[in-house]
């Protein structure tokens, strides 16, 4: 502050204050409901432009359906079309590294600088071949719909 200038409220804000407000905002904004299943379903509907496949845990015709959410941002979609077409896409997964024992799959490609680029994320409660096909098919359909004809 220069001599002769009056002090404003912003002159008294500390980095810790900003960090606290950021934490408080994030804490309140990610949990949309006290029930985790309702909270994630609400988040999926609010971010429908980024969620291309969503199934909540449940039972259909006596068969247990696993939780699955597949997320791809518009930038990731563009990257997948650029770096995945006529190239290779790699899948990596982590298993049971969280309290709910969910699996995180990341599909990756390589950009022009040979740097790995995340192309989509899938979080699921089960990882059988049938379950993988359930979210890989909608991803394939999504990509085909974005390809020039």
C-alpha cells in the first residue's frame, strides 16, 4: 500500500482466510444430500453434460446392479477424438483404495508430445467383464456420434 492511500477491508485478508473460505465452500458444495446415493445421483444430474453413463446401486429383476458413473468433460471428448482415433487408448485402474471399495478406471491416450492425457474416468463398485462392457459401449456410441461422417 502506498502512503496516503486509505486501507480497505481487503488489506486485512490473510491467505489462511481465503483457504478457510475455499474449504468451507467446497465442503458445503460437494455433499448435496446426507444420503451418499442421493447425493451422487443429484451431482450426476447436475453435471449431465459430463456424465455419459450412470447407474446407482440397485436390483433389477433379481440381479444386483453395481454403482457406476462415467465422466468425460468436453475437453476430454475432444482429446479422445484427437489422440484416440487411429491410435491406442490405455486403461488403468485402482482397486479398493477408498472406504467404499470402489474401482477407479482411467482411459488415457498420448498427445503429440507423448504425454499421457486422461480421456475419461469411470468409478464403479464392481469390475466384471459384463460391467466394463456396460460403460464401454455408451462411450463408443458417444465417440461415434462425434466423429465426422
